[in-house]
């Protein structure tokens, strides 16, 4: 239920850069009813990301989710 744009802004403040929106998947986003809700969050992990970077991302997402409740 969170706004993907809010998640992206919060993560950017932590130095984590990800995307929100339709990510060129217009039809799936429409069918899921997410087009009017800023789409989805996309995290671009790749082979060069370290385990520490992934752990940092997951911790910051968890912190953000706790702050919302």
C-alpha cells in the first residue's frame, strides 16, 4: 500500500538509488491496477553488488516500513 515514489525518495536520502513507475511494463502495471498509484519500485541489483550492499538496502527498507506503522 505504500507509494513507490515515497519509497524511492526515502531510499535516495539513504544513498540508495532505485526507480519507481511503470518501468516500461505498461500493460502489466495497468492490469494490476497500479498505474494510478505510481506503479512499482524497481531495485536494480546485479552481479557487482556486494552482500553488504544488499544487507544495507534490506535494513533501510525494513527501517522505513517500521516508521510507517
